[in-house]
C-alpha cells in the first residue's frame, strides 16, 4: 500500500489495567469499582480502508456493512423480535454455526444525563470467559444446554451505531496481538444494564506494546463490528480487547454517541 493510500491513524489514550490486578466493576455504580488504571498513548488505525483485509479468522473481528430493520433501538421488544434474529443469523453465517443464541442487549450513550449502567466503558477488556459463557447457555437454553455445551462455542459481540459516531468511539484490539499473559481476571457486578444481575466474569487487558488497535472514523449506522471474545477452540484468535476512548479529533459540539450492542453464542459442529 502506498503512503498516499495509507489508512488514517490517530494517537489516543487507552486505559489498561495494572498488570496482575484483579478488578471489580460496578457498571451502575462506577465509583465503587476497583480498577487500577495504567494509561498508555497508543496508535489507532481507521480500519474502514482495510475492511477487506481484516477478518475474524485472522484478527478476531470484522467490520460489516449491515442495514437493520429495527426502527427504535431503545425498545426492548423490538430488539428481541427484530435485532436478535438479525444478529443470530449473522453469527451463524460468520461462524459456520449450527445454532446460535443472543443475550445481553445494551443501548449506550455518553450523554452525562444517561444512567451509569448505559454509559460507555473506558477500559480495555474482554467481556466474558468460559464460566459466564456456560452460565448464559444454561439460562437461555435450559434443559437443552448440556447438548449444546458439548459443541465448539464462540462468544461474539455485535456493536453498531444508532447514529453516526462523532465522539467516544469504540476501539478494538487485534486479537492476534493479545497474549494470555495480557489477560487479568475481572468481575462485573450488576452488568448488562441490570444492577441485580449475579456477577459476570471476564478479563481486563494490561499494556503490551505489541497490541494493534483499530477504530472507524465517524462510524455510521449502516456499519457494525463483529468481534470474538471466547472460542472453545484455543487455537483461534479470540481475545478481542475493546474500549471506549476519547478521540482527539472529536469536533467541537459533537452530539452524544449512541450505540447498540448484543452478545451471541454460536454452536459449531466439528
């Protein structure tokens, strides 16, 4: 690729966790959280020009072009009836899955008037590991869970703007650049916009200079991230660290970021 065609890059602060620390995060009451931060200036690359080169198989994530039939992303019923089937179909297609489920929808905004549980998360993390994946399978599938838990399982998030993102965008870390030693246990108390939810368990990332970070400049509502967080096939890239960040190029007076995210678990015959 010539220098003239090189993708746009920025330098921004990524909030890592101090290496070796186990965090406790209260999304709905963030002042109670224990998350010792280790901030680093990192280079972030606009992945839109690289869309055809970046893939889930190589990098753990992809940028999709997707037009949703959802009219109101703040209507839980419409999310369940319209958006769930859309992302389940995408998860099955992307992962070659026999079956998939969806859970944990959260519509977020960085508007200060928004309740804390729906604010963006500033901290490099990988949502959930195996224990929480298994728990969600049992919650959703009940008596059928034991059958599906024997399959290869992939936890994949789908994240999309509700309106064009001009501030507080989402950054993704290339999963092929994340090592197991970069992961540190995280407990989320009252997550997924439910202060009464039992704890969820995942990971935070500590700093590694080899991490490669990406974002999409002014990401549009017809674009969507699909990114992998867990794969029972340990040989696959899967720990896609991600975080909200402050874009130094944010225009003055930019409107609040509004976004929608849903988690999926795919079951694959091997």
